[in-house]
């Protein structure tokens, strides 16, 4: 029996069938097309073998051939995803046709040294498994000959002469995960070098300056409290004006007509891997799988990875009760030294099969054509565009007051402020979902920081430092807004705590950050991270200016010159009007004008952020 087979010919087929063709040409030509399709399908070696063993019917063979030709897909993928032909049946058929042996690596484990020479993560990504030495050749397991041929050069560079044996993709990934799980977990936790990771964030100038500043404020609060109050009030108003000015600029820059989404047709669409971290999701079949099925994208080009922790019995039980479609698969992340979303994403990244990697959360409801927009945008974008960010919105906006305000805030952020940041050339802190990356660039940057609780903001900053761009796409993903007080505070506390950690990490070497970003974007980072944290910390001083319309005295009025004080009051009012204008513009773009009256109540909403920032910073001490 031969251990290696030569390539086989692919037979094409005519594409146009059905009523349209019949109406244009008459039934005679339609019959000829159907005959040609049947002959072409039966000429395919794989189809011929499956027909001979009664694994598929002639009708399925014809339909699969038509789909494969129309969408330029491997016919084996079409049979697996559209017609539920099992991977083992396909491997058996190809093995018989190529006179190629089948191996079960679970029964006959691979040589660990050979896998190590090729690379565990590389083998997982390429779905090939260096198995055993046979004479002067290395026998490599692959799910099909096309896969083996695609990676043959790299295999020979690492292993010398190679020959092929067959096994299924699931067998390869399962064996690698079991045999090298500890290596993959360590790689997931330390994928990003320590010099760029938050696992040593407490060192560096930013942390030292923060400690000195806190000490100075404590001393001043005791020795000159009224003076400190006045100075901090001036700083608070200045920050409010600065951020308001940037918001106004973002609104003006993005005031043109909304971009028209461009979708890619079926011709040569890339494979997109969707990583979906799950944790304690008991109703996964009720929402997530239904929404994924609604995505308009060829199933053969879609690789959905449901990522769950090994101790998550709730989600595993739900998955065991659910019939996953052929283009979905669970990935269980083994126990390690920590459990975080970015660690799980890093682990799952090695399992991904696509050239584009997308991130969704369990509750997400993306636009059905979103993936086609992603494919078309990446196809036409310059190579420095490494990331696409979708617009985030909430589908439970009307649930209560908190969800209404949360929706207004998100609309302002994702429909006005962040797109404006991108157009002004500033650093864009990514949202945690509806994100899409060029895989090669994502891996080159070290994936996610497994130790950072706001891995998205950190990754956005690292992309900018490496010279890459983030582009917003005109496609919406709806989420579920947090509508309960304390869970909202805990969520926002984690975000702001992550902002503080990310800022300290990237300010370890301010001079290098300046060189990487340039003066303008360096300034933007200070406003975005340090400015946001300072605004929430100093927000109580901002609210104190509401004493004036209530007819009460402001503590700073007696210390500051009258013109200075009333200038501050005027700037405070102007900043609040700007924020209201940005909210109105965002709600118009979101087609949620009915929420505009609720924007007036944001003055009662943002104090929750101050509670969150104080909670987060206390947890960091």
C-alpha cells in the first residue's frame, strides 16, 4: 500500500441551472446541463467512491458539485457542512481512492519529538500531525491530500522527506490538546512578552508618579484643603472642556452621510474563524446558536469555536444537550494559573482555521450580512488595516432607566466618538466584541494579554504602536445591556481598572511610546486613558457646579477671581451642552431618537462611574 499519492484532477461543471436558465433557453439545454452536472459529479474521484459505497445519493452528488463550483469550494467541505457527511466517511473514501493508510493517533500516539520539531501550535493551526519515522521519511497525518500538499514544503523544511497518512481533523486537534495541553496553556498565558504584558504592571514611571501624586494630594488635603479643592476644580473643568472639544471634533469629522456597507459575493471568500468565549451559559441553544445560524456566509468558510473553561459544567451540560452544526465545535480550555477571557482567546487562537479571526460574546446578535462586510472590507483595505470594529448597540434599551442611559452612552461612544478618533488618527481602544483581525498580524503581535482585564483596549494600543490601523465597519452587533445597579458598577469598575493597568503598562517607557505613536497620538493616549480616569475621579467636583443654579454658594467662588470663576461655570455649561449634542447625533444615527429625553438624565447616570472607578482603584492597591 502506497504511503503517498499523487495529485488528482478536478472536474468543473456548468453553473446555471433551474427556472431562469429554462426560461431563457428552453428545456432542452436545461436537460443537457443536468446531464453534464451529473457526469461531472460522478467523474470526481471522491464523489465516485461515495456513490459506489452508497454513502450519498446521486441527487446529493449533483447538488454538492453545483455548490462547490459556484462558490469555488472543496467538494469535501460542501459534503461535510451542507449534507452532514461525516469526516470519517470522507477520510475513508479519500484513503481508498489514494491507496493511503488511515491512522488513529489516539490509539497509536505520535512521536512527541517530531511534533516538537514542527511546533505544537503550528501543527494545530495547519491541522497536520507529524506522527512516526518510517525509514528515512516522516509519516504525517492530515485530513486530506489538499491539506498535506498545502503544508508539504514547511513540513519537509522541519522534518525532511515526508509522506502522508489520513485521519480526521478532530482526531488531530484532540490528540494535540491531550498530549500537549500544558504547553498550549503556558503559551496562552505567556504569549505576549513580559515587557509588553500587564503581569508586571506595578513597575515603571506611571506607577511611581501615581504614588507620588497620591501622597502629595493627601498632604495638601490636610494642610490646605480649600486651595486643593479650587485647584482640582480648575483641573476637572479643564479636562471636561478638553474631552468635550475632542468629542465635538469627532462629531464634525464624522458628520457626513453614513457609509454604505459593501458585501463580498461568494467568489473566493476567506475562511473566518469566530471565537466565542462562554462561561456559565445555560441557555446557549435558545439565543446564540440561532443567531449564528442567521449569519449569511458560506458554512464551508465559517469556523465557529465555542470556547469554554474546563470547570464550566453549566455550559458543557448545555452543549451536550445541543446538536452542534458541522461548522461549530467546542474548545475546552484546560486549567492554568489564571482564568481570564484573553487567556481563553489565546488558547483557542491556535485551533483557528481562518485567515480572519472574529470575536463575539455569548449574547451578541450581529447583522446577518456582517461577515460579508468584513470580507469585502479586508479585501479592499490596505495591508496596514489590521482590525475591523463593528458598531455595538443594545437590544434591551427600553428595559429600565439604566439600560436607556447605557444605550445612549454606547451610541455616543461607538457611533460618534470612536469613529471620530479613528478619522483623526488617534489610538482607538477596541470594544470587546464584534472585532475582526487579520490573523497573521494578530499572531505577530502576540495575541491578547492574558493578564489584562481590558485586553481589548490594550490590543488597540499595541496595534497602533506597531503601525497598524483599525477601521469601523457600518454593521451593528446588538448586545444585552446590564440593567442592574451593582452588576453595572462591577462591570464598569473592571473596565476602568483595566484602563489604569493598560496606561501603566504602556507608560513604562514614555519616550518609547512617544516614538512609536508620535506627538499627536501620544497626546490622544493621555487624554483617553489618564483623562478618562481623572474625569471619573474628579467628577464630584464637576457636579458641585450644579449648586449654582440651585441658588447655593460654590466653595471655590470665595477663592477664585470672579472672572475666572464664571469662566469655569461657562465652560462647564458649554461642555455639558456639547455632550448632549453628541448624544443627540448618536441617537439619530442609531435610529433611537425616542431616547433623547433620557439623555437629560445622564447627570444622574455618570456618578455610577465614579463609584466604579473608586472601587476599581481600591482593588488595585
